[in-house]
C-alpha cells in the first residue's frame, strides 16, 4: 500500500517505521502538550482533566490511524480520514487552550484586583494613621493650652503680689532724699544715694549665684516670702524712726531685696508656663501692665506723701505685708521636692568670685556695646 503523504510503499515499513505524517503529528502535539503541561501547573483541576483527555484522544487517534493503515487499500481514503480526525483533534485542543487561557486571565485579573484592593487598604490605613496623628497632635495642643490657661489662673496671686511689692517700694521712692538733704545737704545726699545704688548693684551681681542655688534648693516660694517680708519689716521699722543713717540702710536693703523678689517670681512663672510660649507671652504682658500701673500709682502716692515720710513708710510696709500674705496663702510652690538640689556652699562661693568677672566680660566683650 502507498501512503499519500510520504509515499511509503509497504505496510510493513509503515508499521515498523511509522510514516512521516504520523511522526510530524506526534512531534507537533508533543510540543503543544509540553507547553500545556507547563501552564497547567497554574490551572484548575478541570483544565488538567481536559488536557489529559485531549492527550488520550490524540494518542488514540494516532495509534488507530497507524493500525488502520494495515487495513486500508485506498491511500486517498486513508489520507482523508487522517486529516478529518486530526483536524477535529486540533479543534478540540484549540478550544481547550482558549478556555484554559481564559481561566488563567480571569485568575490573573482576580489576583491583580486583590493586589489593588490590598494597596488601597494600605493607603487607607496610612491615611487613617496620619489623621490619627493629626488628631492626637491637636488634642495635645488643646490640652497644653488648657493647662496653660489653668496655670495663668493659678498665677493670679503672684501677679497681685508683684503689683503690691512694686507699689510698696514706689511709695517711699521720694522719701529718703528730703531726709538726707536736711541732714547732710544736697550734694552729700546725692552722693550717698548714688553710692547706695551702685553698691546695691554690685551686691546683686555677687549674690545672683547664691540666689540661684537657693531657689533650686529651698524652692521659689520661700525666697519670695523672705524678700517681700524683709521689705515690710524694714519699712515698718523706718516708719517709727526716720534717722538719716537708718533711712540709708533701709534704702540699700530694699534696693537689694526687690530684684531678688522679681527673679524668684520669674522662676515661678517659667516653671508653670514653659510648655506654652504663647501663654508665657500673655502672662508677661499682664505682668508688665500691672508693674506699670504700680509705678504710676506708687510714684503718685510718694509725691503726695513726700512731706510725711512716717506715713509713706507705714503705707509701704502695709503693701509689702499684703503681698507676702498673698504669696503665703494663695500661691503654691512650683518646684517639686524630687527636683530640688542640695545647697553647695563651696560651689556658691566659687560662683561669687566668678560673678564680677562674668559681668565685666559682658560689658567689655564682643556684645559689650549692646549690653551697655
């Protein structure tokens, strides 16, 4: 018999060697099946079953064609049968491949959709976290402002104490000059008053390190009460005896005590308002306004009482005592016990020696012109 494709002349040669058409068919479908096997690892069970069924179909068709070749006497009929069965098998394989690719595409799109959904969730979570941080920051800011407002309300006794302390000092601002002029004359009286001011300034420079150590060791409130009580006692004593020497000593002690009072007052306000600079600025504005009012009212009282020094000193002592009572009963201590530092006398003495040199460097150094 003769094969229409490869012109093999005998049935024995077809059965032993397999005709060229059959070899081409097997190579083609082995290649396709190799490709499908690589892909079906990602497919479902239904795709695997379809591919296996197609392999069985092709193998069966090829085997049956080879076997039928021994029984066919007409090469053209054999060729037509082979072609029809192969075309039906190839159509089946194309359908399976198309369906398989469709399933893979659906799965790929599903996976891509899942990834996009996961990315969307991540972005949403990031946005939620950012919004939470913003809300937390806003809540903390509101809480800080509320604490600062509460702190300002707690500093009202301190503001009133500052006002009355300055009012107390200003009530006697004009009293020492007439007393000293009556006793020593205007020229010597002026010299005494200027010397008192210069000596008080020098003492303030030397005492500032000790004051800082005392504020960190004893606390702020005891220093405030000590300074203003000293002013009240001194002016109370001078109200009973206006001797020029006593008046000069009182002027010196009051000039030294008042700045230490305001240093301790600033330490209290810093302790309570340091977390909120805006509230600190508001407090300093209120404090400066009260100080200016105290200056105006105090100097007015001093001008009216310049001829009655006893009354001026008595009134000054009363204002200072009122300031000390406000601090003692209504102002709380702002330095906790665990934050206090033991007083170091040796270190304080060294700082006293260094203080004049530090002040001199400030006056003659690079920024000396601005400081002066």
